[in-house]
C-alpha cells in the first residue's frame, strides 16, 4: 500500500460519499455542499495525476464560481425540502438497476482489459502549465477564441433571461 | 503509482451516480447539479488518460469542458429562475402544461 | 524510536511548522486588533485601550476570555449543520492561505534536514493560483453564514457581501497577470527572484514601478475582497445591523473576526511579495552596512521601551515593559555579534517589515475613509477596476513582446 494508493482511495471515497450524499439529501443546499465536496476531491485527484493547473482551475472556476452560482440561486429562490411523489419512487427502482448495469458494465470492461496502458511517470518534459499554455495558444487557438465568444453569448443570455418583466 | 484503470472505474461510478440523481431527484436545481457531476466524472477520465499517454491534450480538453460547463450553468440557472417565477414551484413534475 | 523519527522526519517537521505558524498567526491576529484600536484611536485624538495591562497590551487577552465565556445562542429555525459549518469554513480557508507563503529563501540546516521558512515547499509550481483558489472558496463562508441564520438582515448582508467578493475577485486575478507575465511563473519564489535581476538597483528593481496600475488595482480589489473599509457596507454596524454575522455570538463571531484579519495578513504578504520585492532589501546590494539595520532599529526601540517602562504608572507595567525592552535590546545585540544569524534574518526581516507597513495602511484607511454605498461599490468594481486591470494586462503584454522582438534579450 504505497502512499499514492492510500491518497487515491481516500479521495475516491470522499468523491463517492459526496455523490451519494447528493442523492440522499433532502434540501438542495445540502446537495450543493455535497457537490462542492466532490469537486474538491476531484481536484485532489487531478493533483495526484500531476495536472496541477487543471486542479487549480477546477477549484477556482467550478468550486469558486459555478457552485457559488448554484448556491445563490438556491438562496434566492428559497428552495425548500423537496417532496418525492409516487412517480419518482417508481422511477427510482428501474433507474437504480439501469445505473448499476451501466456503471458496472463500463467498470467491469475496464477492469478486465488486458492491454493496460503503461502510465508514464508525470506528464513528461514540460511543466503542466507551460505545456497547456503552449497548446492552447498554438494548436487550439481557434477553439479558445470560440469559447470566449461562447462566454459572451452566455453572459448576454443570462442577463436577458433573469431580467424583470418590463410592464 | 496508481493504475489508470482505477481512475476510469471511479469516473464510471461517479457518472452512474450522476445519472441516477438525474432520474430520481425532483428538484430542478438538483437535477442540474447532477449534470455537473456527470461532466466532472468525464473530466476525471480525460485527465487520467492524459497522464497515461503522456500528452497534454486531455488536460486542454478538460479546460474547454469546464468553460462550456460554466456557460451552460449560467444560462441554465437563468432559465430555472424563469421557470420558478412562472410556475411558482421548483418541482419538475409540476411543469407539465404541455402534458396531455 | 530514533528510526521512527528519522523515517517520518519530513512529516514531523511539517507538523511542527504548522503548529508554530498557527500559534504565531493567532497571536499576531490578536495583537493586530490591539494595533488597529490604538492607531484608529490616536487618529481620532484619543487613547484607545490603555488600562488593561501596560499600554493596553493585555486587551486582546481580555477580549479572548470574553469571547470564550459569552453565551452562544443559536437562532430558531436555523439550519444547524450549515450554521456551524460557515465560520469553520471561513477560518479554515483563511488559515490555509498562509501555508503557501514563503517567508524566506534560505533553509535552516537542522539535524541534517533542510527546514524551509514556510509550510509549503518552495517549488510549488502553482503558488499564486492555489492562493487564488483558496480565496475563491472563501465566498462560501459569507454566503452560507448569511443564509443559515434564518433572518432577513443576515441574508441580505450575506448576499450583498458575497456578490461584492465575487465581483472584485475578477479584478484581483486580472491585476496580478502583469506580474506573472514579467516573472514567467506562478511560483512565489520565482516572482521574487525575477525582481532581484539587478541587485544594484535596490528598490527600483521591484515590480511596483512597471506595474503601478496593477498594484493599485490589486490593493483596492484586495481591500474589497476582505470586506474592509471603505468596502465594508455589508457588515457595517450602522447599515445592516452587522450584516452576515449578526446572528453569530461569542466564539463563532470570533472565528469570522480571525478569518478577516488573517485574510488581511495574507493579502499584505501577497502585496509585498508580488509588487514590493518580498524579502529583497530596498538598499543596493553593495551597501553591506545596511545589514545592521535590524539591530539599528531594535536596540534604540528596546532602550526607549525600558525608559518608558521605568516611569510607568502601574507596578505591573514597571516590571513588564523594561523586561520587554531588555528582550529587544538583547535580540539586537545578538544580531550584531553573530554575523551568520544576521545574514539569515535579513530576508524575513524585510518581508515582515513590508507586511507591517501594509497592515498599517489597512488600519490607516479604516480610520480615515468613509464607506462606499453598495451600488457605487459594484459600479466601481465592474466599470472601473476590471477594465483597468485588463488594460494593464494588454499594455504589459505589448511591452514584453516589444522587448522580445525589437530590443533583443527578454
């Protein structure tokens, strides 16, 4: 049981517990807090994989901006405890079976795959940030500019959608 | 060294949990959060394969996924606010005006 | 026992450093409150705390005891888990930010292990990005505190405060990009080394001269981020009854308090490291007599404390103050007599003095400036500060590109 393996199991357990807690909690704000725990656990896993820039961006953007947006909306809309009707309980049982089948199938296929990919030690020669910035601004510069356009469209859309009615 | 299989199995489990939350929960905002959980699971698989293959393409794609998820969350939450204002409820079963 | 110790030496060293840093930071926080009350009082032509202990030096202790023994009610209908989580989160995040700051470049060599000044190792490649990640998560403490109190003033205060923090976070991150472009790395140690390229220029090699716009944007955004005057409308007493921490009493309120002062300290550290050369001396490197400056400050200060203490009114003061003064004189004398120690403490001394100057500027602003109104605050953040920081990034990139292509070496 080497140290990276122990850290992996701790973070993986944290992520799974957070995801299960998202399902089992009754109040949306507790679900949001569980999702934040999942994101922090995933950021830890990215650090374990040597992707330090992605880990930092995950916490800053996902944990510090997107989830704050969720928490704001839950507070503003005064979301209460959610009720479960008979339809949702009926959907729960086949849903559980389906999900176990799907995830189990994927997991079993991967676990049984004979040609395991030889993991190289860290992500190679360049440091993660330098390599990523080289790729974004040289090979992927067109998608990068498109995403800035996408964000502009999203900002405009959200502003228009959330306005009050002008009556 | 943690084998890549472990990361991908964890990603599959998280994705499955996200799908189950999507089917089972009734609050619109929680359903939206399960979509974010599924996106995160996929991001984990990308980064795990990026480390296994020694190339940085996976991490660059993860950055783009995060950006797209942010834009989608902004617009989606705007729509949710509108639904909540119009139907006065956050229960997704009550938004059923188009039902037969 | 010996083999167990040496096998886990790194872990034990780190744990000891964490405990030491926690102790020092909490004490500095307590005396920062004393410092703030004294300075604001003197700016308002009054004395501030001067009865509890000599010159009011035991006032923080009295405040701490008060916080521990006060009644701690929980509002009815409050969400218990989130109510207890919010101050914990705020305090934990504020204290974690301090772990990433290096306090000196050279390690101490002890028992065959190199002990660096600062908890994180000096080669954290994403130093400043991780600090911004921790700051970004700090919004939750405020928002969740406001919401979980089940009361309208905290909810409004919490929402306004977190909206303010998010708005100024953008300007904060963009204003630092100029420094990062010039240094070429997120690593805090490399940022300081990039300012030491010309040791003969002394303080003219610091980042504040080329990045003066970035410095002002960063400092103003940081003041707004830590919810201090003049941006503290959401928690001001005359406005929203104390805002998001209205319903928090005694120790939980103390946790928010400590979190705010610790973020002040972290921001002062960041300002000094990124714009003012961190642990670099303002004097040119050839002025080696400047190495005696710590002693030149400590010895006269200690002598003055002794002289003031001998004539103090209470007996307790007449014992403690000369003792304190003697300690300062002894430290100053030790630095003069031991040149190795003197060379070692140059770096932390300069960093700590710059941090102290920034803390004084924070307190000075509190005693002097009136508050912003909330809509003025948001307009200032989005319409002035963010465009200015973006302009700073653009101009810096153009200058660096010009240096690379036309003027030869980078």
